[in-house]
């Protein structure tokens, strides 16, 4: 037995030395070849549109206000993840787009596992033309760094939608910039924030808070009444980071959200700003006053949300999808109260940290013309209200949806996010390593393992490493 | 002429079994291992078309990463804890159910085996409920004995949270090894025990001098198997219960590999962790084989 193992180990070691480079290089090519062979039936279509698109990207697509003037032909493939927002809107908008472009063969790649299913094609350089970036295993910043997305900066300067409106002008939140360039456009406008049950507050005589002092006062009363004031999702600390910490950093930075953009751009000085420490100290206040439910650290979002719905806890940091997500479990009479941020001073502006999902065109798309036309098609007011109605979330297009059939909390949220007194932080994706470091550090902070200064030290160490 | 054909037929017969197995082994074991070794030499996000060959930089980074060391420590903690816990309990149950003739032995044998039929994922979820600070069984039980309601976050300590993963892991493992040892004990001729009884040996003495030496081979296999399945498979229970948290305190090599490959987009680095798991498993197996080597007692 021992001998066999040893020989096996030796054999493997020998193979390590000899085989890897030769064996696997070829296998990769196989993969790529197989994928491209199976999924792009028309190589002829792939050559011509991309040539024409690269030759005259701005004229062909954006100069003409209605995309239908240029006849779109060939195949056009759309990858969309199906998650919390469902696929009703995608089905509808694709059907509409098909109707408007009868000569275009639209191929749908949709589903809850599509990000994994299509991964070999992105690796193999044969991606779909258009991608909706949402769900697990798909990260916009990483895709940009990997050079997989088409640079839309120039095109967007003049691009108009099918109604003739300039797309950049009608977006509620601006696209994220990577070194000044734009690769993806936010489609959804959702917001992080703090929830409570209005009915419970009324019953117990607590005041619904509008700023941090009121929040602390209310929490004192809540605790005195035997209920834990605050629960969060410690297993996934991006909830408390997104709904509490990031808005707090902005509030403490005189409502200037560029600090978060600097942080996302890995500028160490931004992390060392006093605003970051002040925001972390607000978490420390909650911790030291015993407002944070001890269960938080180990539970996931479903468990924390259930405890919140069962009135074990009064406040929860979460996103506007919460009422929809828990629709089946919301007790009778539960009335969601919501504020995008709770860390501002009395009289300060509310800060809304948006949560979004974006759309982009693959750099190696074979039908960029159709993809751009599709962008012009979906970023229109008609599709915006349709999105709100079918997906249960506000769309990223400015406009009044009060007359649409969207659910009430979506309309409320949209109102909040378009209010001139709300500071709306445009979508930000941190580097995945830095993001994880911040999540771990926040968790450690809430259980008294580290100090705010150590939080900053830990995170800046990772930022320094990532910069290299 | 004839002997050659017979020999050839014999080889053909053996070949029909060995060749397909070998081919599958190469495709599903050797090839992925080689592939992992290959990727561990690259800086690759796991999604990009381009990989950069960086020699052993992933390994250098790995040895500088404190979380990797913590993960290795946690893995070996689980290995040691599971070997001690499972072997003591499984042997105890096996002896109890075979050597002390009591009526409900069959019933208990089934009861102890049940956790093995349940998927580890279900076990993880189940124990998450037991450990839940608000609505969990453990705190509710402890609250029976205290005035104040107990609200310990069992999976949320600032350190040593890995200890809490040991009970579910042991609980899930006992049944299989118990059955293995029961089978071995039942192979020992009853006359050995009868003879020793006539000589006046007590149960403990019988256990030490008859049972253990004669089931040593099974105990050895059990220990090595626990070690290998833990190093390679502790990922599941960790990922279901804590995802390596809080603050990486329950990270094991497998969970950190997953985290790095699919959450933080360092596929090459993750492959390097995979290589580390392979190497450590091989070394530990060889070391354990040596340590447990003992003259096998043959029954004749």
C-alpha cells in the first residue's frame, strides 16, 4: 500500500515536470475551437459587422436617431442572468426588439446559471454580443480589467435612444468610469438603506428616525422595550457596508461621494480620510451601546430578514428588493418603512447608495451594430416603465413612473432617488480583493475584534497590494 | 502454439478491465491534476482570454498570505479532531454493539448510521439551526438552566470558531467507521474471547489484547481515510455553515480555494492552493502510514 502510494506520488511528480505545458496548451485551443464551432453558425456574419462597426462606430449607430433606419441583419446574441428581477422584462423587450428588426436573428442566452454556462465562451474569445452583468461569478470591474468589454466612452458622447433623447442625459445614475472610460451602463436603479416596520413603531410609540441622533434615540427606547434594535447579515457583510458604512462615509465627507470613487480607484489616501474613521466610529457606537443583535455575525440574509419580520429586531440594513424577496413571509399588517441612509446629522441630506446591474457589449462581439441599436432601444422611457412594472425595481432612466403599473414601493423608491435633496451615489464596484477585505474588517469591527484604525490599516494594506 | 493463445486470451481478459479504468483514471484524475499544476503557474482571473506566465509567484504569494496558513492550521485541526473524536466514539460504539450482547444492538446500529445517509449539505443546514443564536436548539436548551436567555453566537466568536465545526463533522462521520469496525470485530472468532475468558481476562483486557490488534488494519484504514476526506472535503461543511467567516476564522484550504477562484478572481492562485492540498495530502498519508505501521496479526 505504502509503496503504491509512493510510486503514484513519484509518477505524478514526474508528470508535473514534463507534461503540463505541452498537454494543456493544446487543450485550451480545443476548448476554444469547440465552443466557437458549436455556437457561431455563421462565421460570415461575424466578419462584416465588426469591420464596419470599427470603421465608423459613431456615425453608423448614433448619428441617426432611429436605429431602425439602418437595417440590422445577421445573428445577435444576448446573455442575461435571471435572478431576483426575473426574466419577464427580457422576454418582452427582446420580443419588441425582434418586431422592430424582423431581419435580425436574436438569440437569447438566459437563465439563472447562464454566467457559468457561458464562461468558456468568454475565455475562448467567442462571447455573446450583449451581456447583462448581474448575479454570481460575473463582475463588471473584473470584465473591464480582463479586456472583455467594448469601450463605449466615445459612442456614448453622442448616442441617442430610439426617441431621440441623448442616453447620457436621461440616466438617473451615471455609468462607472474606469480610468475615465465607460464600458457598462447601469440598467437598474436600486438602493441600499435601512428598513423598519411602521406599524410596530406606531404601536410601541417609537419615532421613525430621519438622522443618526434620532436613530440612536429610537434604538435606546427599542432596547429598553426588550427588542434588539439592529440586525445585519454578518455572513455577507456587504449588506451593512452598502446600507450603512458607505452612505456614512459620504455623509461624513460633506455629502461628496467622490471619496467612494477614489476608494474604488484604489487611492490609499481616500481610505485614510477622517470621513472613513468617522463612519466606522458610527458602527462602533452601535456596537458599544449593544444595539447590534449578537446573532448577526453568523447568519445569512434570509435568516436576518426572517428575524426582522418576526419583530425580534427593529432595524435592518438591506436593499429595496427586500419586500419583493420576502413577499411570501411578510406578516399581516407589516408596513415597510425605509430610508436610504441613517447616518447623516440632523438636517443633513439623505445619501442613497445605489445598487445596480449593468449592461455592456462584448469587445469581441460579432454584431456590435445590433448591440448598440439594442442599447438605444432599451434605454427609452417606454422600456423604463416596462422594466419597473415587470421586474419590480426602478429603472435607471429618469422619468415619472407614477402612472405605470409598478408596485407602490418601487414608486416610493423612485421618488426618493430622484429627489433633489438626496445625494445619489452612482454605482461603484470595488476591486474584489479590497471589497472582501472591507467586508471581513467590518465583521471583525462589529464583534469587537479590531478598532476602526485597524480596519483602515487592514484595508489599505490590501489596496497597496492590489495596486502593484 | 496453444499456451501462447491462452496467455494472450488471459492478457486480453485482464486488459479489457484495466485499460478502460486506466483511461478514465487518466482523464478524470491525472489530467485535472496536471491542469491544476499548469494553471498554478499563471496569473489568470478565471474569465480572461489571457493568462500571464509568472513561474512560481502564486506559490510565493501563497506562503506570504496569513489566511493560507490559518486555513492549513484549521484543516489539520479538523483532521486531528475528527480522527480522535470519530475513532474513539466509533470504536466504543462498535465494541458496545458487538461485545456486550444487548437486545437493541441492531436498532442502535441503524440509528448511528443515519447521519451517513444524510447529505453533508443537509447536515450543515441542520447544525446551522442548532447553533442559531436566536432560534437555535443549543441556546434554547442552555436557557433551561439559566435565568437570562442565553444568546451565544456559536459560529461568531472572534477566534477559534473552527471548534464549533468539529461536532457536526464528527457526528456525521461516526456511523460509517463504526460499521467498518463492527464488521472487523465480527470476523474475530468467538473462540478467542471464550479462551481468554476462561483464563480470567476482563473486558478491558480482551479489548486491548484481542480486539484492537485484530482490527488494527481497519482502524488504520479509517484513520487515513478520515485524514484524506477531511483535507479534500472539509470545504463542504465549512462553506455551508460559515463560508470561512467570520473574518476568515474558519477558512480551510478548500473554502479559501473557492473564495479565491470564484469570488476574488484569482484562478491561478486558487490552483496553487489546490496543489498545496494535493502535496499535503500525499505527505500526510505517507507520514501516517509510517506512524501506524504495526506488525499485522494474521488470522489463520
